[in-house]
C-alpha cells in the first residue's frame, strides 16, 4: 500500500519562496505516479515549536525543513536518526502514527553525489572552505566514512572547535594565504561550503590564486548549484581540475528524503532524470 496516498508533503522555512524542494519532490512523486501534493509552508523563524502540533492536522505525511528550522527541530522529535543526532540538525521529518521521526539526508546526499563522479571519500585529505551548517554535515559525514584528514578553513577557526573536538581527523585553519596554501598543497579534494559565488549573495572570492597551491587534477567541489558553474568551478576547470557543483547533493538529499517519506527504496537514476527534466530549465534560466 502507498503510505503517502491521500497525504500531503511540504517544506517549511522562512523565507520559503525560493525553495526548489517543491519542484524536485513533485517531479519524483509524479514520476512514481503517487497521488500526493508537495507544498511550501512558511513557518516564521523561532516559531517551529508552536507549528509542530498543527502539522498532523494539515494532513502531512512528512515535511522537509530548511533555514532557519533545522536545529530547532532536533529537541522536538520523538526519534532522531544517527545522522540528525550527529549534525544536530533535521532536514526531513516523517509523521507516522502520531510520532515525529527526524532525519538528516544532507551528508549522505553529498557522499552520493561524490560517488556519482567516481570519487571515494575514504582515505582522502579534504580541505573544506566554510564552517556553517552545510560544512558541518559534509565534514562529519566524510569523517564517518574514513576520510584521512579534513581541514575546515574558515574566518574564525575557534568557531570550528566543536567540529574538531568530534574527531581526531578534523582540523581547523584560518583563511590567511599562508594557511590555505599549506592546507591546499596537501589536499586531494577541495570543497567550497561558503556562499561565495552564489546567485543573489553578491560576494565572490576576491581572487583564485589560492587554487595554485592545489596539486594538479585534485577535484574541486562547490556546494552551490545556482549558478551551476560558479567562478570557483570555472577557475578550477581552467586549471585542469575536475569539478562538481552542488546539484548532485541537492537531488540526492531529496531522493533520500522521499525514501523516508514513502518508506521504500527508490531508483536513484530514474528519480534523478525526472528531477533534471524540471529543474535544469529553471537553473539554466538567466536570473
Ligand atoms: P551558513 O550556515 O550560513 O554557513 C556559511 C559559511 O560560510 C560560514 O562558515 C561563514 O563564515 C562562511 N562565509 C560566509 N561568507 C564568507 C566570506 N565572505 N568569506 C569567508 N567565509 C564566509 O550556510 P550553509 O547553510 O552552510 O550553506 C553554505 C553554502 O552551501 C551555500 O552556498 C548553500 O547554498 C550551499 N548548500 C548547498 C546544499 C546542496 O544541497 N547543494 C545544501 C546546503 C547548503 P562565518 O561563520 O564566519 O560567518
């Protein structure tokens, strides 16, 4: 039986208008022939605790969460997955028999996007730019699957102390040229987890000379998917590095979320293709 039949799904956030989750999830629900609508619900910052008791009354089978609710949801769940507990953030909530089950699919989604490109995380020395929520999920997942060394390069390395305390393979460094050169020269994967270069943010890296320290053919990954090719990826490509944008992570975290909602495994290739058909025209459109 389809457990989503007659149910709705949604994404909550504030702001929420820009969220691509409805496009992605509806594309998959339609491809699966499931009679289920996926909506956007604006839940004001700081008010998710008051909203939660109303969720079941809305006919929801589950929901995704984006900024600023991911951390606030943690203490409100009846159960937490190991990843949600580890990242202290929830991006997927399943409502089942009156219980709220919290998951986080960001780290696993990122890992699957690497695997799609044939990149194994195990044994890698990874440099991560940024220490926010996305970096946290990516770094902790990479550590969990056996990356050899992960260095978080950020403006205030003391902010990453919580991350470095989690595992002996996680280190922090500042963003001075000397420090980034030292980290990048030993790295065999570079990940940008800052919003620098993202559409609508208005700021980008001042220059890309730091890429000169990266050994040739080391993959460069940007978690940003809008634009599909950031200046960082363009510059890395020009220097001969394989590149990867954040689209794979975005889609894989969504597939994993729908697997939780529907309580079954999905064909990731078929889901990806259904999503791409609807998403690419939106992402390729000039802003
Ligand atoms: P966040 O929590 O706000 O963290 C942003 C991080 O970037 C912080 O460490 C911040 O440093 C740093 N940063 C911001 N501006 C900077 C600058 N000018 N110079 C140096 N560092 C700077 O954001 P997030 O949720 O982690 O998201 C980060 C990026 O990942 C965004 O571009 C987002 O679109 C992307 N993302 C993609 C996916 C996907 O599925 N592909 C999923 C989640 C996020 P401070 O702490 O010092 O401010």
